[in-house]
C-alpha cells in the first residue's frame, strides 16, 4: 500500500510544471549521462526556462469546453479556434464507416490508401482528406499521426474545431459539436475514447514523453465534469471529477499508447483484471478526490526493420524486391487488403507468405506471426508509410 499512498500524495501536491516534467523524463532515461544533453536543452545558461517551457499550453477559446493541450503544433492549431468558430459537419458516410472498430474490416485499408493519396489535392478536397485521416488514425490507435493531421489543418479552424473534441476528450463521432469546438451535452453513461495527448517537441523521440492534457466543463446532461490525462513515470492515468450538477456516469478506458502494452491496471488504486476493460465510473458531489484509472506500461518489443528517414528514398533492395508480410496461416481478406494498400502507396511489391515459402533473396520481411505483436506492427507500418507518402 506504500505505492498507492505515494501516488495519492503526489497528486495532492503537484510540483511545478517543468520540475515535474523534467523529473519524469530523467526517471525513464537509461543512464544518468544521457540526461546531460537534455538538461542543456531544458535549462539554458542564464537559468531561465526556454519559451516553450513556460505556460504555452493551448487553451480553447470556447465559452463552454476548455481544453489544455501540451505544447505542440496541434496545440497551436487548437488555440486558433475562437468562440464563434463554426465546426465542419462530418459526412454521414464517415460516421457509418468509422463505427464500430473500422480497422477490423478489409475495406478500411483501401479507404486509408485512397485518402492518403488524396491529401496531395489542392483546396477543400485535400483538407477533407486530412480530416478523414485524423479520424482514421485515432480509430487505429495512432495518436502521433492523428495530431500531425490536426496540425496540418491549422489554417482551417473549422475542421480543427470539429476534430479535436473527438480526440480529447474523445466524444462519440455522432456527437454534435457546437461553435468553438464545444460538444453538445452528452447522455449519462456515454463512453469517452480519448487518445494520448500530442508529444512535447523537446522530448527525444525514443523517450516516453511525459505530458498532460486537461478538459474542463464537459457537459453531461445537467452536470459538467473535468478530465485529465497524465502520462508520466511509466504509466498513463485518467482522472475524472464532477465539476457541477448532480451525479453522473462516464464510461471510459485509458488511452492506447503505441509501442507500449498495459502491464497492470488500477481503478481508484484497486487492481483490475483483465486490463484494458471499459469502466463505468460514477461521479458524485460527495467524491473527495478525482476518480482514477491508471495503467502501468511496459515497452513492447517490435521486431521491425529500421526504415530510412521519411524524406529520403527507399533502399535499392526495397525498390527492386519490395516487402513480404510473414504470416502463419492462409492470408485473411483483411491482410490481403493491407498488403494491397501498402503496395499502392509505396509503389513496390508487397506480398503475403508463410515463413517456409519465402525465398532467401534479401526481401524486407515483416513478421506478423505473433498475434500479440502483429497489430502493433501494422500500426507502425501505417504510420511510417503514411508519413513517407505525405512528404513526397
């Protein structure tokens, strides 16, 4: 119980923004020596914090919902949404396709490839493609790509107002979004599906990137709640509290973290089995503390060839021989659709084959035979391919 007591104490007396963040970063560094260049970045010689380290969190200008995002290009895009910004309406066909679990269906890979190619189109069609990619990335648990697409729409605050509330706090796609990016009051028991907040650009790419996002005044019928996502110290925590009004209920789970898996999970400091479940939390005026859903994370080891930088050419062997996705059974329609989408976007051969069928000719292999890792590998491939195509 000492562990739980220490965490509860930490929430009650939060450290200053940069002190807490720097401590969290250094806790996950593999060696104290690796912290030296990071300290040089975060602490200039004059002893003051860099400009980005000051309170530059993006706070929405809506009179209803208030959303704080960590410093990032996506946060700057959200800060341009004003109280009178009228959000775009999502086409009905998007909502129909994106619910439920769209990436379990083969046609989603075809839609994804078509939409990635459409981003090169000038004008509103290209912007619409970016908006759809935002939602496709979020549904695929790829927050980095989702926030990158939001950032690319910074000159179109109407799209940003429509998209961001569906990422954090993660309201359902069918929710009406009013001016300023404020969701219409949600029904008691509505499930929220937030994604991980955007990363701080000062944190190295290999690090977990401690960060927070906070939502204030999210309406649930006659009530309003606050929500906070805190990624730090090897875990991710979702905090929910009643802000005003009578008791209400919220369904939620902790956001998915690419490259990590949930090792243990706690609801109000009581261990939960199985991990990753959706919980229905009652929020009441009598609650003395925020309700806490906490997932302790462990790094997921993915055996994937190192890709060349997205802005450089593919290797000669990749261009000539292509890539093979290694499977352990007959190819499913979904994996066939994935291979076809990868081939169209990379413009190299992409095949599916069992391990004993692959000739030793130097082709790049992606091993999808381990069911505990295959989905993370597919997500990583989609992220990498999407980034490459958008830069060329």
